[in-house]
C-alpha cells in the first residue's frame, strides 16, 4: 500500500495504490483557475497553492482509501523534474510524514510516473521492449523501455514541449490557458488540410523534436491577417465565463481560425507519430506507450489507432498530472528496496536516463 504525492507543477495530488495497480484513492487539487488568469503557470503562486492544499489533499487520499498512515508500506514522492518551489512542498511533507509514521520514503521521477500510468493498467497486454512517448506541457521524450524498467533515451524536444506548443498557440489566439483541451475540442470543426505546416528536418538525431518552428508559423499566419477583433472577443468571453462551451467558442471563432487549429493539431500529431514510427522501428519495439497531458488529445488517440504496433494510453484522468502514477512507479522501487533518505532534494532538471 503506497501513498503517492505529486506537486511538480500546478496540481497538488495524493493517491493510495495497492500492489502497484489497484487505485484506492486519487485526489487532485488543480490550480488551473489561478494560473489561467495569467496565461501560464506562475511558479510563486504555484508554491503557495501547494502549501495550502497539501495537507487536506493527503488527508483526503488516506480517508478515501480507508488507511492510516502507519499501515502504509511506503510514501512515494515526485523528486523532479519540475518547479523547485513546487517540488519542495511535496518532498518536505513526504519526509515529515515518513519520519512521523516510521514509513520508508521513495523518490520518483515524474516522467517515469507518466509511463507507469499506462503500465499499471495494461501490464498484461504490454509487449516489451516498448517505445514510450511522453508528451506533456513540460516534456516531449521518447524512451526505449525494457520489461525490468530500464530506460534508454531515443529522442527529445530541442525547444518547446508538444503541450507547450498547444498552450502558446492558444494563448496567441486568445483561447486562454491551458491550450490543449480547447484546441482539441475545436479542431473537429476545422479543415485539417487548410493550412500547410512543414515537419522540421532535424540535423543530428532525427528522433529529436522541435516545436518552435510551428509556433512561429502560426504567429506569421496571424500577422498576415487582421485578427484583433476576434482575439478581443475571445478574451472578453474568457473574462465572462472561465470555461466556455464549444458553442460559445465557435460563436467568436471564424472558420479560417478553426481551420488553422485543425491544421496545427494535425501537424503536431503527424510529427509525434512520424518520429515514433522511426524510433519504434529502430529499436525493434513491440508496443507503444503514450502518456502525459497531450495523451488526452483525441486527434493523437485516433491517429495512434492506425500505428503499426498496438498503442496504449492511460485512461483520461491518469494522462494529466496525478499521484496514482507516482505511487505506481514507486512499486517496483519498493520491491527493489530502493529507498530515499532525508537528503532527498528537489531536482528541477532531473533526467530519467
Ligand atoms: O502532464 P501534464 O498535466 O503536466 C505536465 O507535466 O506538463 O500536461 C499538461 C499539458 C498542457 O500543455 C496541456 O495543454 C496539454 O497537456 N493537454 C493537451 C490536452 N489536454 C491537456 N494537449 C492536447 N490535447 C489535449 N486534449
Ligand atoms: Zn506531467
């Protein structure tokens, strides 16, 4: 029985998972509404919100699971990568609980957590070696994963993460933050072939990604048009209703902009799966794991259905940041007795390999 704690970015989360697979509780306090007003995550505000939320969130997770702290097998906490001030809140609280309850501590890499969100649910069907594509607001990485969870980095973004590209494009067009979910919901109303984007040619490792070019292409597209009015209308809508419906968005979004969104999403999905195909062939993968916030994207899920290998995604609420995946990733570490001690630190740039 592992208590997972996650506070690397803008969600304070705690969960109890039994035997590495059975979810006993999953509590997430999101700060989206706080950061949404600023068009992105504000680190200082995030730390303060984690401080406010961490105690009730952990208490809730234990209460819903019906377990007392002292009967836990371990406490697994995200040690990085992420915002240092945010990570520190989860790590410090986890250390305090570990000391008070006499329960061992496990340090978990957030990216490994995202991979385990899929592993925990599909352990039986997953064939190894697997290719893991981790796509979120902070990361775009491809790893070769063995059955014993040894990782090899195959490629990563050289600039923006895929989710970051969704967020920046949405912000530029007045759709608020986070951008992925809005673009995903509006893309079906546009023509995905209306605007052509070129896939970047990567020098050196061709399995690396780059999303800054497509972001600039979108910027140029907007500069070639007069868009002030429609952008102002969307910003006004956001001030009135923090969570507009698709119909409300469509009322302030001309067809040309819907076409742009559809084309942008198609281009990102094509790039992700194109390089994933190349990587999977090169390593001789037997299955594909897709995880991280962008794994929610319906265009990506639909396109992955046609991937040449079986593709596995986490269920919806385990795609974005949560503590279930941290507890699940802690399970093999518990089995190997890879405990952390009180010198565990927050590591902003922690790498998986
Ligand atoms: O994994 P996550 O919750 O946090 C990080 O570790 O970054 O991912 C958040 C990211 C944001 O960039 C958000 O725009 C993106 O995931 N995202 C999506 C969708 N839902 C969330 N991107 C595309 N389509 C979606 N449906
Ligand atoms: Zn994440």
